[in-house]
C-alpha cells in the first residue's frame, strides 16, 4: 500500500524542482499520513462514533419477550444507569487499589533491577535482560493459565513453599485477588520496563559517572543522585503506559474469573463490566456507555500524568 | 553492546547540576565488602530471573504430560511423560486444524505487523519531519487512540463488519490489526532519533523527491525502530484472541490464539483438552521467543525512546 | 415470523399445545421466503450449524455422508459461557445467525425471551414429542410453545469412590441427612478428605440443588414471567448447603479447576455430585482410579421420593432469521433421535451423555465403556434419575444476569462474606431488574 503511494507521489514530486516548497512538503506529509489515517478512521474513529451512538439507545421488549426487542432512544439513560450501578463504580475502586499496589511495585522493581544491572558488579547482563523480558512474549491467556495453576492450593509448589515458610496465602480468596492479578501483570511487564530503564541508564554519559566516582560517590549515591534523575523521562513514559495499561486490565482477570476458583467477580474491573454488559446480558447500550466512560477516565488520567511530567521538564 | 548508542536527550541538560555536588563518601572500599555486594547484586538479579523463568519452565514440563498428570501430579518433573502423544493429538485433532491455525496466525501477524509498521513509520516520519497546520492536534488524536479500551471497540467493529459484509473473513481481523496508534507514537520518536535532518537535506539537494527521500533514506535509517514496531505488533496480533473471537466463526480462519481459547473453554467440560491447550501454547510461544532471542539487538535499541547521537 | 403476540396466551396447559401448534403452523405457511424442507441432490439445502460440544463435527460429517438433499456446514464456537453465547447473541443482533444453534437448557429461555429463536411447535407434533423424555420437552416449552429439540438430558447423580466408602464402612447416602453423616464420618476418618465439592463457580450446581428440593424459580403466567427464587424448598436447600460449607464438610473448589481435579487425583475428594455426562469427564481425569468408582442416585430429602435436578444438557434451536427451518429441524431430529446420529457423536468422544430420547439409550449404553465404574450399568441409573427430575422447573428470561449475580455471590459465600440465603435474594433481584429493564412483564412473586 505504502509503496504504491510513494511511487505515484514520487513522479509528482519530480515535476517540481529541488527547492523545498511548502506545497511540496504538504503533499508529502499528506501522502505519508493518509494510509494511517484512513485505517485509523475505519478501525477507530467510526467505531468510536458508533459506540457513542449506540450508547444513546436501549432495547425494549414486551410481554414474555418472544417477539424480540425494539430499539428506542434512551438519551443519557445508559450513562446514568452505568454510573448508578454499584458494580461499575466498584470496578474503579478495584482499579485504584490495583494501581496503588501495582505501580510502585512495577516501577520500583524495574528501577532497582535495572540499576543493579547497570552496576559494574552485575554479571551476565544480556542473559538477565532476556530472562526478565521473555514473559512479555507469552499471551495473557496462557500467562493466566500458568499462574492459575501456580496459585492452586494443593498443586502449586509455590503455595506449599510459602506455607512451609509460614506465610500461607490464598490467592483465590477475596483478599487474594488483587495480589494475584498484580503478580501476573508484574510478571508479564517487569522485564519490558527493565529493558527500557536499563537502556536509558546505558545512555547516561559515562564520564559523568566517572567524575562522580572520582569525587568519591558510592553506588547508592551514584544511583539516587545521578542516575535516577537522568532517566526521568523514561520513568515518566513507563509510568504513563503503566497507568493506561492498568485501565485496560481485562484478559487475565477474565480467565481467573472463569473456572479457577478465584474470587474475581464478573464485573471486577470496569472493562469486565462493559464486556459482561455487552456479551452476557446483551445490553449493548449500557456496554457502550460504560466503554465511553472508561475511555474518558483514561484520557483524563493520561492528561494528568503527561501534565505532571511536562511540568517537571521531562520529554518523552 | 553493538547497538547504536542511545542517548537520553535530557541527560546533557542536567549535567552541570550534579557535577557541582561534592560527595562526602571517601573513595576506595575494602575488597571483602566488594565481594559481598557483588554477591548481593547478582543474587537479587538471579532471584528476579527465577521469578520470570520458572512459570515458563512449567509450560515446558506441563506440555510433556498427559491430562491426568497435568492436573494431578507434580508438574515440575517429567513424570507421566507423554509429549509424543500430545503432539500427535495436536496434529491429528480434526485433521490437523491446529497447523492451519498456525498458518493463519503467521499470515495475520506477518502481514498485519508488516503493514502496520509501514503505515506507522510513514505517519510517524511525517509527524516528525514536516510542519503543517494542526499537527499537534492531529497527533493528540492519535494518542487518544492509545487510550481506547479494546473491548469498547470490538462490538461496533463487529456490527460495521456485518454491514460491510466482511465479518467472518480474513479482512475483519487483518484491517483492525493494521492500526496501532502507539506505533505512530514510537515511530515519531524513532524518526527524531534515527534520521538526522541533515541526511534528508542532503538527499533533497541531490534532487530526490520528498517521498523518495523517505523511502530510500528515512526508511533505511529508521530500520531498528521499524523492527521494534514490527516485533511488538507481531506479538500483539499473535496473542490477541478477543477480536478474532468476535469476528470469526469459520474455524478455517481462526488464528492460533482463538483456537487455543476455544480448546481452553472446552477443557472445562472435557479435561482431555488440557494437554492440547498446554502443548499448543508451548508451540505457539516458541516462534515469539525465538524472534525475541535472535532480534535482541533490535528491540532493545528500539525500546528506548531516546535519540541517536 | 410475525406472531400476533398481543392476544393473551393462556398458561401452560398441555391440552392447548396442539392448538397453538396448529396456529404456529398456520403462521409458518403464510410466511414467504421459506426454503423447502429438502433440496435436490444437485441443489441441496445448505444449513449452517454452530456448536462446541465434542463430536459435533463428526456428527455433521456422518450426516453429510448419508444425505444429499440437505448439507450442513459446521462452525465450531467457544463453549457457551466462555464466548459461545455472546457470539450467538451478536450474530442474532446483526441478523447473520446460523440456521441451527446448540444451546443449553438454562440459556434457552433467555434466547427465547429475547426473540432470537423460532417457534418450532409446528414440527414438534405429539408423535415427535413422544420420542423424548417428558422433562426434556417441558424444559424446551415456554408459553405453550416448543422452542428447541432436546439432545440430552442431564440428571444429577452421585459418583463416589466405592473403595473408600467400603474401607471406612460408610454406606452411600440416600438422603441429605445421611449425606451429612457420611461427610462427617469421612472427615473424621481422614481429616483432609471431603465427600464432595460445592462448586461456587457454577451456579447451575446450586440451582440443581434447589430444583431437586422442589424449588421453582421461574414460570410464565399469561404474558408475564414469574420469578421466585426464595421459595421454601430453595431456602431449605440453601440452609443445608450453608451448614455443609460452614462446617467444612464439603470442599469448595471450582468445577474442573486444577484444584478440583488435583484433589480427585490425590484422593482427598471422594465424591462428585455431577450430571450424567460427568462419568465420561471423571474417567478422563482420574484414569488410574479405574474400577474404584461407583454411581448412585443423588441423595434426596425424602428417602421414599428420589428426586434430581439437571446440570447443563443441550438442545438444538433454530434462529429467528433462518429460512431453512424445516431442513434444520430435520437435521436436529436426526442428531437427537436416530441411532446413526447418536452413534456418530458418542463414537467420536468418550461422552456419557444420556440421550433425551429414551429409545436411544441402548445405543449410548453400548457405546460407553463403564469399566471405570467396575462395569456398573450406569444408564439404568441415569434413566431412573432422569425420570425423577421435577418436570415443573423452568429456566428464566435472564439467565445471564441471574447466573452472573449468583456466581459472584457464591464466591463470596465460600469466602465467608455472604450466605446462600442471601445469594438467593441476589439472584432474584438481578433477574427482576434485568427483566424489567428490558421491558418484559415480570411478576415479582416474593
């Protein structure tokens, strides 16, 4: 697709001569942007518009319902219904708890590991990076299946090891759901973020570090006073995508909800609520309204995060 | 590392502040202490690696087991070794439909990721190298796309596919896979980092058209970024089961992920599916793992949102 | 199909069934665009069929091999609760549903009450209905009309480790009182071992308990749905099982979870309150315990009156947009009521399903190897259990909402933060709210 556009564009571009005119770059920019925005329109803008449209309607039946539903205009009724539903609101509290647990663990953990990798004492750096990164290649579905097994009391060597170590913990209980999901997400994404942090650490000017060492800075001081401030832009980037990723939380809790014994409910996160409304209760209007609300919250949150990071002078 | 040196643009800005601070800690430490910290550092790294690797080991050992030992025995062993049987089940079930799925996945992920990377790089390049009206607003629109929950899009996409008669065809899965706003975001950063404006200027002076400059110079220079976007989009398409689940009903068109999800859902009532799911999963992640191992250089370089010096 | 649904339909009176069948027949013949029942060998009627049960593809292959005027295109979908039903609902909404659908009894009412299915009363004549277990026909009849062709009946029975019960000198329980006593004895003999599992993830397990106790959660009266999940029988069942859970006399693993199967393997779960199809599943999980298991009627509240509820079980229904109703029904009846159809399915799997057509039970009996149960005649037991199923139970219009709410609450119950009695109320409220929201007439009986 792209090569075609480039081909026709080139002949056109050749007719005008070398000087960079505004029109010429305008045409080039348009030609390069068109394929993406055409697809973006088809696969995102139109569906979103459609979702907003759907969110304004509801289906009504009568009697025993044998004759099927009629679609009727519902105004903002689906929005008030979603907001008025405790299950939907609870989903956001769950997410808040999830973020409170997950984000510090993820960002802190990835930072510590990458700083350790960056010290002169670390060995086999390539191996460690790769080993930490590999879970990222595992589909969420399979990751959830693996961890369900590793959470199952009576089967899991991990649970029994924890028990014999005196820290018995039931990942399937209602207190255990949050740690259980956080752990799966951590497992999937830790290495990814370590690689990002480590690569930025590698980019830190070596002479700077040497100078600090000559000045007598130890490893701790090197890490906290020099390295971390220097990779703040990566830190903000990771933070932003971790927050957005948290809002998308879906596959792993869904698999845990079905047939594992976990106390994860069918409307545990807002996304699951939308899924359940659309696909289990066939309430498409409500599902669309819930989805629109989730997207709004996501937009708001990322706005806040980027604002926060911009003010700090970091650039992604 | 042989990858291009990646430098964080903020690094230089901050330099002076920290040089002025004098550290009170005296240089030079006892060797015993040093040995201790070395052990500690590598010990922590080792623990982290064990944490990420041992579930993968589970996948390998579990794939060798029959249903009984998988669900009852000690999975981290090779007791009840039945890999041959599991593999033959996989090949023989419904005339080897599994490998048809495998082929489909290669098709969806291969073409989808290739198309997506090209389209994203073209757009990212345009965002980086050109100035036009409403650019940042347009870019913000792209970023908003990153935020949309995929579950929110699937139902409208399905209804649209029905309207256009593309439901239950390759297109219904392939076209949405070509779009990844995050890819454009990355491509813009890569373009800034990998393609120096001087190189383009030189091409222009040589008389190359704008699109030719992109095609023969820009695209070549941004290759590590291209590979990164390709690799991550490939993984995303390969692992996505939700969109195919909504779109496809013809088994012949299924990607692996959906086929495995189907089997997993069946395993609930028929545990003989369990070994097929697990063995199938192992085979499914193998190409991804190989790709990530062999292309390490590229994605590691690509992952850093920095710039080439 | 356009039925003048404004006229009041009287309650489920079997005498009226024939009448409404005639009315439906009239409606069908008046409708244009229906394909003939069969095509010709050159131009066969081609049906699309969605199912997920193992053996479906083999049945379709067998049918296509032996028929040339009707051809079936089979498409495998994920199992119902994990994506199959949403897929069906989406396709119906989009107007591209396949002709024939495999739907389980609990979800059938929901699809019917959403107007997704065709009235098959015209095809289910008395002669056809006679071929089926009456309970199965009742479950597919709503508002006096027939909506689906039953495939299997799935009465609950009690599978248990015969060797364990004999070793500890415990008789298989006949009543729930005996069941409790047996559970206590088992726990005393082996503190880590439990008599059976209360499945918190599968609401139909608990529903089968309420059903068996004589509960009747849903019904139609005129053109209203009646919902009453808190009748005395259901409350009795809830209180009994609450006691069993509180006293830790049963385990609370999820159905077919690694936890559950693991405990079977390790011998710490020595019984399974499962449906007829459970025998095939069980023998697939713990193959090495071959010969150690036996099956008995599920315990009842009254020793003199055995009773059973059903768990799962599937039917075939025709989607409302299909123009090939007659051909679809013919194919469905072939699957459910002919020897070739049953053989093709059971031959392809190790299913211990009980055909809903009693005449075909011998075929299934012959096909299923019962050596896992020491050669016990399981099918005689299933037939007895099937006959003891309370025919009054109906499924409601909002199974998705009911069972989601119930399922979520059940995990709280086993977690200790709720009770089964409360869960009954939750299920009730969720159902009524959903039905009302959809605009259905609903009579709140409690």
